[in-house]
C-alpha cells in the first residue's frame, strides 16, 4: 500500500477499462457476499426510510455512507489478498461513523448551497407553481400550472440547470475517494476530502468518464 506522501506525488494514469476489469476480478471472488450485502443494505435503508422526519436524514448521512464504507473496507482487504471471511465486515464502516458523516454532511451542504444559488434566480416562477399546486382545487388549475411550468422552463433555466449538474458531477468526482481515505488511512473528514481532491484531479476527465459509464450501466 502506498503511503500518503507517495500518493501526493503519484501521477499514474487512470484507465476505465482496467478499473472495470480489476473491479470485476475482486467482486467475482465473493459475488454472493456482495449481492447479499447489497440486498441487506437496501432492506435496511427501506426500513429506516419509513421513520418520519429522521429516517431520510439518517439514511443519507449515516447508514448509506457507512455501508459504502464497509464495502470499501472489504474490497480493500480482498485486493490485498486478505479475503472476506466474515460477512459482518460489511458493517465495518460504522467504526468510522463520525468522519464519514461529517464528510457526507459537508458535501451535502455544498450541494444544497449550489442548488439554492441557482434556483434563487427562478424563485417567483417556483412560488407560482407551488401556490397553484396547493389546495383542494389544484386539480382544476391544470392549465394554469402547465403555463407556470412553461414560464419556468426557459433557455436560461435549462442552461443554468445543466451547468449546475456539471458542477455537481465535478464535485462528486473530486470527493469520490473521501471514504477510501477515511477507511484505509484512518483520516478525518476534511483531510480525507482534500486528499481525494488531490488524487482525483490528476485523472479528472478519465474519472468523469468512468462515472458516466457506471451511471449508464446502472
């Protein structure tokens, strides 16, 4: 395993094909565990998600990120020849719940702020749609609601939204490895996010391509 200092100066080129091949070689060795872990994670998320008010917050800030941390942990062990002997290792991410939750909160806050900055420019149109959609007579206002949506979906709105999506994609790529550094190198939230950014920027476009390929495949 490379040290943090070695990683800071590492300029190795990222290959989408090699990443997919290596990933499959690792997953295929314990495919049953990965499938069972994925199903269990979905079930846990669904059960917690039905809890009013706090369910979604707990899911997004703690459960899902920590379960992903568990996947990082077992995948790292497999790649180092240690295998996945104990199925309970999928919950190892909860050992790092504090830095994982803080890093997730930071990224979520940045996302919310960016959304707010973009949609603030279209607040009157959004308020019109919201007000028309309220009340028992909303069903009779379908034509007014349709016209309100048309007023919102201008070229300015579409361009602004597309720019926002691109920016969020860049942020997701730059911070994609924050959990890896928390789990593998036992780093705190912000140092792990900074390290992820430093590593990802060397292969930014290749990683964006990888994210797009994975998104399309799912």
